[in-house]
């Protein structure tokens, strides 16, 4: 049941990403390709996504960890719900943050580095 909930959340996030790509937003491939660049720019201090990346990393660790805040066996559906909420939040956060990064990257490429002359 837990895997079904995780798959459902993942597929709905994927459907939203594909729909956004077809409406003129970044495609899923562009978003996934931006992830390594976003991480690199954040670690270099060029992009301000540090806290958001840390939260996404913590959510990923929580999802893949065998230790759960609400265990599935004794709590049944409530134990699965927390995982489904985390997967949904993580998918939405990755989609939103990669879109924000791609916009930042586009604005940054239009700026010519140099000094302001007075």
C-alpha cells in the first residue's frame, strides 16, 4: 500500500511537470538537467538555494530511511500518509526550485560582468 501511495504522488508530480512543460514552462528534462547545476551554484555561493536544498535532502533521507517517524505496521494508513506527504512535498519542491533556478540562470546570462562606472 505504501509503495502505491508513493507511486501515485510521484506520478501526479510527473504529470504536473509534463503539463507545465507543454504550456511553455521548463520541461521535465530541463528541470532534471538543472539539478546538478543548481547544486553546484549553491555550493559555490552563487545561488541562494542552500536552505531549500538542505530541506529537500532531509526529505529524501526521510523517505529512503528504514526508520520512520510514524511506522507503517502499527499505525497502518497513518504510517503511510506521512511518507506520501513527504514524497508529494519533495516532488513539488524540486519542480518549483528548479523552475526558480532556471529563471535565475536566464537572468544571470543576460548580465555582463564588470564594474559600475561612476
